[in-house]
């Protein structure tokens, strides 16, 4: 029993020791050309069949192939397009299978999947507004796998199109999805957020309180990384009706005040970080502070810690 316990305790250490070697072997393993060497042309064609049973069989074959070949060559464009057509399938099970396959493709192809981003990412985000909760959650899971390979920045160019969806629930969910990652963007990535301003301004005036709340929080996050409030103010004054201007001008003022308050809190945190720790043995976790909910008058807690130096570099606000 003692020997078994010792072996069990040593197992995690052994896995940690061998993990780099296993990863190196996986990285050196050849990539399979899925369309040339594994799937038949008929299987790909059946993904677009009018017969739902043919579509179901093709998706089952594809799912099995993806499970058997974890490293794929990037030449999967026609497959991505065929799967995109299935995202709106009237058979819920097939839409779920298509989302799962798109997520698996990103994992199997790796970073090279970026060349196919324009084929399906907007449509995947549109699935955030599906009427079925299971489809919405599957869309989030699939998009997570693309973000794991590409990061957030390549997705941003498709967000404005997706935020034009009719579903208020989908728009709110998408804005909530994007917001935590905005704070992690580097300085050169921030300009890619500017095209979101018009559609976010429209969502600030949406009939749904959930949409307005999500839009407010996302705009606040954009202000903190360097998007100027003047961008929203100019759009409001030049592109909106008088009624909309009167309604949203106080909202933008609240956003500016909220951003200034949060920036001041972050500056205080940064100042505290410059002081040497009292206990040199303090855990590393104490060297990074997560912004507390009290710092957000209108927003929820950010799940990711923000580095004070990053926040100072990007924040458009200055305390008095």
C-alpha cells in the first residue's frame, strides 16, 4: 500500500518531467492533409446535402477523423465553408456538431487556422444569438478554441458585423465575451478596436437593458485601453438624431467619469506596487492585484488581473 501511495504521489512529477518531450514529439509529428488523405470528396459534398441524414453521416465521419488526426495541414478552407453552412442548420444536433468540428479544426491546424478566420468567425459569433442555449454554449466553446490559437485581436474585425445581429441576447453575450480580453491587448492592437465604436454607440441606445449594460461595460473597457471618449462623442454629435444625442450625452459623461475613477484606482495600485514588499517570502500572487468590484461603478468584475504599467500606458484619463 505504501509503495502504491508513493507511486501515485510521484505520478504528477513524472508527467511534468516527460511533458516537454511528449510535446516536442507532437510538434515534430507530420501534419495530415485531411481533404486529400482522409476525407472523400463525397463526404465534403454531403455536408451541403439537402438530405439531413446525409449531412448527419458526413458530420459523424468528420468528427471521427478529427479525433484520429490531431495535427492537420492548413488546407481546410472548403471544409470550413461547408461547416459554416451548417451553423444555421434546422437540425439542432447538426448545428452543434458543426460548431464542435470548427473548434476542433482550430485546435488541430494550430495558428495557421488564421488564414480561414474570415470564412467563419462572424458566423460563429452570430450563433451567440441562437434560440437554443446549447447552441449558444457550443458557439462559445468553439470560439474559445480559435482564440486559444490566434488570440483576440484577429477576431475583432468581425465583431462589428456580428453585433448587428437581431438577437439582443446574442449581442449582450458577445459583448460580455469580448470585454475581459480587451484589457490584455497590446498597444499596437488597440487601433483594431476603433471600428467597434459606431455599433457600440447604437447598442448603448438599445431597447434591451441587458444590451445597454453590456455595451456600457465594453465601452468602459475600451476607454481604459486608450480609445478616446471623443471618438464616441463625435459619432454621437455627427451621426445621430437630436433625440439620441440628448439621450446618450449623459451616458457618455457617466462613462468618462467611471473611466477616470477606475484609472485613479489603478494609479493608486501602481504606486503601491512600487513599494518593496514587507515580506520577501510573500507569494507571487500578492504582487498582482485584481481590480475589485467596488472599482467599477457600472461594470462587473474583470476576471483577469490588469498590470498597472499596462493600464497607465493605455489609459486616456488622468486624475486631478
